[in-house]
């Protein structure tokens, strides 16, 4: 089959270097493949299908067997609520043999809904995970001086090289700065709920204006008063962030006198995210934890502060590296899969 005929599409696009453990990829297979006698075998062991498409003689029985499974399923559970999971492992194996080692297919399922399935539509929730490793900020007293002074522990300025591990495989951001774990947690809290995230999307998408930005209340009213189904007529940056959680796991070190190393995992959930939004949110909370930003800057960037000011006077938002980001889950409003 040609790539255009399959119409391969994913649940979302990611920046270069971003990972995915639960990407959803959909493709269409012509119904004519599933009915015996529609094609004629050629000398190459392939079968000609409509519009000049070809499929190998090895793959065709697998596809037809999957179609028979769907027919039997409809006959068996007609009028019932049961939806058993059927792993099309033969097809999964056939595709996996042609993929590089860093791409793994976890399951293949047949869509049994009344309308065509589109991987980017009718999404109920997307979950992104961001992994960060850092050393806790710590101070020590200078006892050599006549006046006691508190200085940053020397190892806190050693950079990210002491944070590397054999199994990282470029999937974690090694922070070059020591961080305050309590500030890291506190900085996540203001973003949960319905907010205007215009200042946390990719710079190419941000609206450039020299005037003061409208208040969040005004933006909410405009969103609610819009009766059109056209999302372009609504404020597309006003959205619900369901979750912005942080899990901290200290590493065991032999020298207990050193500031501990922490493995941090951020979990963000929403119906969808704009380009670079997750990386910009993580970058901001890290800036707060290292003392470059204050917690009140979050309200300023969300347009919820009386001191929001103009677009040019807003705090700078630094983006976290792509390597730590991973698409972890995609949930749909209707689960009509077999």
C-alpha cells in the first residue's frame, strides 16, 4: 500500500528530541482488501488492489483475519456493553520487523465506531511527563573567617556532569543549577485550572502588541459569549490545565554530607497543548526554583495581576530542553476500539 492510501496520522506532533511512550498512530485500510476475490495475484507474490495499490501476499491474510474478528465481534456482543480487548499481535509483529529499535508498537486495535477515527480529534485528555534531575540548593558556613558567613556549597556549582547516569539515554534534563525543591513545587500550583496561556506558547505563536493585554476576566467573557463552534473565533490560549503535579525522588548517595540529588517528574494533563507550552511551563518553574523568577511572576504572565503591564515588559519565559519531555498518554472521549 502507498503511504498516501494509508493516510497515516498521529495524535500529536512534537519538537525534535521529544519522546513518546503512548503515541497513537492511525491508518486506514481499504475495505476491498478484506474480501476474497477482489484482486488478482501477480508474479511477485503480491496482490493488485483498487487504484493500483499493492499489498504483499503475507500481509493480506493477516488483514483479512482481523476483519473476520471484527465481524464475529459485532455478532457476539450485539446489544451488550462488553468490549473485550483483542490484540492484533500478528499485524503488530509484521510491522515491528520493519521498524528501528527505538520505535516499539505496544498494541494494534481496530476502530469499531460509527464515525471515522481521527487520532487528533475527540481527545478527552493528553498527559505529558517531564523528567528533571537536580541537586538541592544548600549552603555552608565559612568557619575560617572571623565573621561567620553562609556560602553556597561548592558542589552546587559543579554543573550537570555529576548528575549523569548510565541509563539516562537522553531522556532527562540535567539541571546545571541547584534548585529549591519547595519553590519548585509551589511554582506549579498557580497554573492548574482555567487560564490564559498565551505567554507560554512558542514565540512564533505569541501575539505581539505594544498595548496592555486584556484582563483574564474580559477574555473569559469573550470566550463564553462566543456561540460559534469555530475555535478561531474564541481565545485559543484560554484553556483548562487539569493537572501540574510534581513527584520528587531523592537518590541514595554514599556521602550523606553532600546536598542530595533529586529525580523530579512533572505530570501535566489537558485536552491539548500548544507548541512548546509544556517545555515553557517547566522552564518557568525551574527559573523560580533557582531564584531567577518569583512566584508572583506566574500571575503576571497569566494576565491575572494588576501589574501585568505591556507585552514588552513581561518576564522572559525560558524553554526547558526537549530531551526531558515525553507524551505519556492519550485518552479519547469514545473508546470504540477492539
